[in-house]
């Protein structure tokens, strides 16, 4: 696969992963067949979702993501916790979006992982790489929990340069040393967006 072909495949995967990590409402179920066909890397999760059905999947989502912060989908939490620094980090996310001609909208915070994945599908993976230690810690926490949502994080992390940490110690070491980077951005591909949380002239 060419470099551009790989970039396009990663963009599609990020869009699909954003969809999978949102609460399973009517829009989720409407787009699930498309995700299942388009992104085989997410088949473990999409098969689980299809078999579980709306009621069971919604209950599972709440159990996994809505209690405490053990599986927080907010990337700044993994770096800053509930400290004053987090406010500045959230401002940084908004500034990055604006640099690419996008304005964050919606009820969620700008570091909400599905929103970040929607952005990286258009603008390249630099923002995910910057917060990769938290992304990997979330992946490890979901793996330990035994939820199929871990497979979604596995797929996302596989699109980033370098190997994923094998355990929390390696993830914390990654946080200290900084993740491997590829600074080449991706041009927007114009693919149909699945989660319209970012709007602007490039959306």
C-alpha cells in the first residue's frame, strides 16, 4: 500500500473508531453496518455490538465508561487528572482545532476521544501522538477490564508510529520520554463523517 493509501486507510479507521466509542444511540445503530463493512480491524467490536443489541450494548457502555475515571475517554484526564493544568490542556485542544480551520461544538469536552479521532481523520495523527501515553493507558485499562472496546483502542494505536507499550510501566516511560512522532500531516480526504462534533470550513 502506498503512503497515501495507508494514510487514507488510517483516516477511515479513525472515523469508524470515533463512531464505535460514542454512546450507542440511534445514529450509532444506523451506521454500524457501514462500519462493519468498511473497517475489518474493528470486526471484533462490531460483531459484539450487533450480537448484544441496543439494550445490552448501552448497559455495557455505561458500565465501562460512566463510572469514576478508570476508563476515561477524556485524554487530558490521563495526563492532568482533576487539576488546574487540565483547563490549559483543554484550551490547547481547541487551539489545535482552530489552527486547522475547525471549531469544536457539542456538549462534550474537546479532548473527548471520539472528537479527537474525528479530527485526526482529517488533520493527521499529531494530536493523538502528543497524548499517546494516555491513549495507551486507556487501551491497557480496557484490556484488563475484558471489554471488546479494547479492540477499538488496539486498532487506533496500531495506526501510530512505533510499538505500543506492553504494560503500564512502559506507558508511563513513554509519557516521560515522549512518543515516536511522524510530523507529516494528512490532507482532509472528504470521506463521509460519522460523528459531526467538529464544524468549520474544512468539515
